[in-house]
């Protein structure tokens, strides 16, 4: 073989290998569509950023996360349905509508179930929390991790609310959650279930007088523009869940699924940190924006008013999960 022919053969081989390598490197990243109902300044978006950074780093660019904020892909019920049919890949959602799909999670929505953030986070990070995530696979949902929305408080446009009697007769938007609706019925409030993307307009138009959400959501959605009164009732701890579509995840390797779980856990940690920050700083921000804040709320009358919701819950869903929460060492 002449030297010239050998040089040409080697050049061709190197070129071929380079093109093959380039083809692998520029293989299009797989898009992962992540949806939630809050703004891009919210605690969910902080979590979405952490999810994106972690998954893209662990997968070395195999996956690219695209975040869809503010209900662009629908309210939380629609988002969960999207997971089941594969139109959405990952969702960050409260447990509001989740009980309609995975009834076992209703236990988490019981009013005054948790004393504080430490206890709630401890229970969700325990075997009980993992069991609830695992149960989701029976309902065409992949439970990736428990994140956080926060303790829910009441706001309204009519009057200061310090006792259940003050709230009587108010039309209050609730999530599409049977346990919450029952609790508010017991309190003498008229619960109006509604998807979150519709809430701001409903308050603006006076369709409802009030709503209930954590400080995080009230701040992220600027509810001070349509609500004058905030009462720190803390009547429910609202978890958030990071859920995946089985249409996407069932086709991945164990290693790839592991990346999603690790990214979800990083997301939850970032969101919890943001919730803690807003619990410290959010109330002053709401006052600065004109809301009157009732801080000295005697919770006992509210707890007594909503107690029947526990009997109704256990009649419908049994007491196993509730007993596990109460027996928890958290
Ligand atoms: O998950 O619907 C609600 O009130 C939720 O707290 C909100 O969508 C964030």
C-alpha cells in the first residue's frame, strides 16, 4: 500500500469516526414538559429550576426540561390527567385534586392534622410518605417526591375573620377536594370548588368572597390586589407532590428513572427552603401591600368546628392511614 493511499484511508477513517461522534453528541435532547399552576416567581418555580438543573446535569444533556407556569397546561386536576395520558411529563401540584385520583392521599388534607412544618415534613419523608407515593402507580401516576405548598390561611374581601362565626356565610373558593369542602361546610362557610387558574378572576368579580392558601401562594399570585383580609388560621397543611407520567417513565432504564427521582428530591428541598423563607418574610410583604392580617387566631374553635370532617373521612376512607400518621414518631 503506497504512503499516499494509507494517508487517505486514515483520513477517511478519522473523518467517519468524528462524524459518528458528532452525531452522538448532537443527538437531540429529549424534552421533558413540566407543568404547575403558579407564577415563575413562586416556590413551585424555585423547585422547577432545581429539578431542571439536576436532571439535565445527571443525564448529561439527554433530557431538557421545559417549565410551563401559571396553569398554561391547565389546573391541577387537568395536569394530573395530562400525566395519565402523556401530554405532560412532570407536574408539581398540591394534593388538592389528587385525592380524586389516589384516595389514600386524602388523609393529608385533614384540617389541623399536623402541628407544624417539622412534623409534616417528617411524616412525608417517612415510610408512610413513600407508601403513598408508591400507591400512585396503581392510578397511572408515578409519585416521585413530596414537595411543599404550606400551611393554608383564609383571605376574604368582606371582613376580619377571627372566629368561625366571623367566617359564617362567606362564599369561599376551595380546591376540588372533598375533605376541604366538608371542613368548610362544617364551619358554616359556603365552599365553592374551583381550579386555581380561575381563582383570581373569581375574586376580582366577586363571584366568591374569599379563598384559602399558604402565604407562598398569596404572595406569588398577588392576592392582595383582590383580597383585603388575611386570617392566619393555618387550618390545613398543604403538601405538594412531584409526579411523573408513566408514559415517559415506564420506558426509561432504572438509571434514568433514578435521575428523575433525584431531581424531584432536589426540587422538594429547594421548594421547602423557599416556603420557610416566605413564612418568615411574606406576612410583612402582604401588610406592605395593604392587607390587614389577623395574627392572634384562637385555633381551638376552628378545630372544634371542623372535627366532624374526621368522622366523615374515616367513614369513607377508613382509618388506617390516619392511625399511621397519629402513631408516627415524628
Ligand atoms: O398548588 O389550588 C390551590 O389553591 C393550590 O394551593 C395552588 O394551585 C398551588
